């Protein structure tokens, strides 16, 4: 991963498990997961899904990992979609299983108690756009492009795209993107509310690391409860009730007592994640 900026200082890197189709590293608590099939524009085949599934399990289980960046290898694509070459032999009765498999992995990303941010460094098409949308938020490089071109293949998204895209950008824009298969630029994606920040390609990882470093300085249990509450967003009373419950649970944590005490004592809080 020679393109990763180090700011001139070599940061200590920790080892993770190794994966066939992913590059992974941990620096200052941030695990960078790079989908690594650059000659196929990082298309998601079965092996990538198996590796991503295992890597996200590692994110849940490894206490060294505090937050995650998902990005793509090379400077052309984040992920150019599901691997279309696997579709030719797929029977109608097998297709729902493939979609379900993808949805389980993307759900695990969305429900991760640790922040997961997509650093979209090029094409995020089809399953790539769905993967970015499953992350908690998205930073993008100026050359990034987003789209759901499945209709060009006689398909629709199967990894949650029709649902998450509609939730994030609204019904009418989702309808247009999904029915036309058109791509939008990073700037348009930001106007749509899909992307939080657009930066020059060479700054993408450092800017994403910067926001995660800030988030990592906050109370980890509170951050995980923010993720849970936002994921449970609901127009009915249920979302508000869920928030009340999670608010109450914060008062059971040592971090809440430490955070409040630190404020009153005019010092920096020392959160333990408990
Ligand atoms: N599945 C499998 N292979 C893919 C792929 C995908 N989704 N997207 C790109 N690739 C492969 C190409 O087949 C090509 O492989 P080859 O060199 O062995 O022929 C390689 O990646 C490079 O792609 P190429 O199409 O030559 O690059 P490009 O710059 O001309 O075009 C895209 C880039 C993204 C516009 C184009 O690759 C594309 O439209 N990809 C498919 C996007 C899509 O429909 N995704 C949704 C799938 S459900």
C-alpha cells in the first residue's frame, strides 16, 4: 500500500490476520481494510465477501482495533461492483442466496459497534456503492464516482442498495439513479447528502484518519450507542424510546462518570471504553 501517506513519520503498525483479497493494517487503532483486486477494479467476488466477513469479525473481536477505514486498491476504483463474471452461471434459485450473503456482510458493517468509514477513491458502482452506503459515513476523493448501474445488466441491487440509497438520498433521487444507471460525481454525491467530505485523492486517507482519530478520543461506549440509535432511526415513537433506553445505559458506564468529572475538573477525559 505504497500510496498511503505516512506524514514522513513511520507510525507503528500492528499485525492483523491475513486475507487473500484484502490488505489490512492497524495504525494508532485505525484498521485500514483495502480491497485488493486492482486489475478487476476491486470487484466483489465470493472470496472478497468471505474475506470481508472474516475481517469484520476481526474488527468486532480485536481490542487493538478502535475504528476502521474501508478503501480500494489503486487509484481508479473503490469497488466497481459485484464480480459480473460470477453471474453468468448463477441459477435463479441461487441468486437470492448470493444477495443474502452480501446483505449479511454489509449488515455486519452497518451494525459494527466501532466506527467504519468508507474512503471512496474512485468508482463506487453497484455493490461498491452499496458497500460505501453500509459504512457509517463516506469520505471521497475528487475523482470518485457513484452509481447503481445494475439496470444495464438486467438487474437490480441486491446488497441493500435500494433500501440504503433511498434512506440516504431520498426517494426521487434514488429512483432516478436506480432506474437510469447514471453515475454521479463525488461533488454531486455530496450535494445529495451521500458523501460527507470530498478531498484531493492524495489527502483521502489522511483526512479519513484525522476524523477517526478525533472520534477515537471520545467515549467508545457512547460512540457505539450513537451508531445503534442512528441505525434504529424510526419516524414512529420507537426510535425515541430506543434513544431513551441507550441514554440510560450510558449512565451505567465508567466513561460517563469520567467524562462528566473531567469536564467539571477542567481536564481531558481519560476514557477506558467501559
Ligand atoms: N465485475 C467483474 N469485472 C469487472 C467489473 C465487475 N463489476 N468491473 C470492472 N471489471 C474488470 C473488467 O472486466 C476489466 O477486466 P479485464 O482487464 O480482464 O478485461 C477490468 O476490470 C478493468 O475494467 P475496464 O472496464 O477495462 O475499465 P474502464 O476504465 O474501461 O471502465 C468501468 C471502468 C467501471 C466504467 C467499467 O469497468 C464498468 O462499467 N464496470 C462494471 C460496473 C458495473 O456494472 N457494476 C455493477 C455490477 S452488478
